[in-house]
C-alpha cells in the first residue's frame, strides 16, 4: 500500500496522545498537532488550576483537531491518583468503595465522576484499576485496588465501566494482566511475577474478562515481567501475554489492539465504548483510543490497534503518560 508522507504523518499522529506542561496549550504542541494531526491529549496535575481553566484547556485542545476531534484524557481514579483536586470532588481510595461491596454505590460514584469530567470537556478516563489486592504492601497499587477478591474487583469494576460509558466517558481498565501482587514500583524498576498461567487465569485475569464483557473502551497494560508467560518481554511488549486479551471476543480480533503508555494501554471500541466515543458527533467513525485498521481504511500504515502515548511526545514539552503514576 502506497501512502503520501503527509498521510503517513497524519495516521501516525492520530495514534498518539500527548502530555505537555502548563495551563495552556504550548506553541510546540500546536506545531506538532498541525504536522501530525494528534489523536488526543492527557491532562496531569501540572495542567490543572480550577474547573473553568480546565474547560477552557479542553476547548483549546479541541481546536488543535484537523479532521477529527481529539480525545481529552486524564487519570482520575480517586484516592492518590487524581489530577483534578478541589473544588472537584476528592474521592477516597477505591478500596473504600470496594469494602462496601455495593454495586449501586459504584454506579453512583461513576455517574458523579462522569458528570464532573464531562463538565470540563474530558472524554477518556484511565480508570478503573482492575488489579486484585493480593499484596497489601504493593507500593504502586495498594489501596487503589477495589478489593482483595477477584470476583469483587470484577463485579464493581464492571459496574463502574458500564456507568461511565453510559454517561459518555470512555473507561480504561488497568493494569493488564494484573499488577496487584508486585513488590516493586514499575515506574522505577521492572517487577517480576512468578505465578503460573493457571493462577493468572483464576485470579488476575478475572476482572479483565468482566471488563471486556462490559464492553470497556480501553485496557492499559503493565510494565511487569511474567516468566511463565514470556521470559524475555514485559507485558506491554509481549504478544504472548496480550494474545489472551485479544482472544476474549472470539471474533478474530478480540480486544482490538493496545494503547502503549511508555508501555501502558490497550483499547478496542465496543458498543459502550462507541457510545462514549460518539458523544461528540464529529467523532463518529473515529478509531477508539487504541484502534486503527489493518490495511486499507483510515490507517493503512498502522498496525491494527497500536497506539503510543509515550516518548514521541516528550517533544511537546511533557513527560510520557507513564510518568504519571498510573
């Protein structure tokens, strides 16, 4: 397939979500968006002052769009990982919600969260955490997890996903295939998990299967090494580890693709994901945060579903989203 350099840049750019510094869009990001037609932006705490400013920043980000609107994304889990602070609602860590065991409460939380995000123009939230809290001393997950039983994480996580997406916010489950039993922080070193495959199937993968059944828009992969599944590559770079993720749908594509965040995310638009994506009428027909088409179509130069929101956009003045503590 032959494509022009301009089309190649545009297709590549639409597979990227950029971080940046400051409360307004910097000029170098504007230039990058003009050259590459970005897929979206991510807001960190450094980009947030107060609600009106965030809403204006979202509008400013959307003005970068050329053919299609951008994804405006954020890590807003509650607890320690929340980029939007007062006067936005400051939610407790998700383990607090998990202890209630109440699906209706999970839905109420997700509905209120979606309302605040929509009010300031955010369309994609990197939540919920679907890791099982099998190691309470885990330095990076800990009380971000919903529960210490896989079935509870699955049930409450699916309720959050369904509600967020019904309200027009694309959800992202993380960190596949399960970061809950690590003893080191993957932002600083590579954790190794020595569980056999049957343990992953019985525990860690249970919430992700439920998320896929709930039509989650995206799944974020983890910087972890699992020798029983792949001795050489961490989960983010491992086809062997991601294969079960893609096979869950049974349609040959499964969870179609992955969004890499320094090595972090995987995405597929399902019915609910499409509803969230299509909240903006201009977005109809646009790939999800991680979807591209193989051969033909809008992104012939891209591997199906691969999105990187990492190192290439440090040129825009911001760190890769993996630096966010997700």
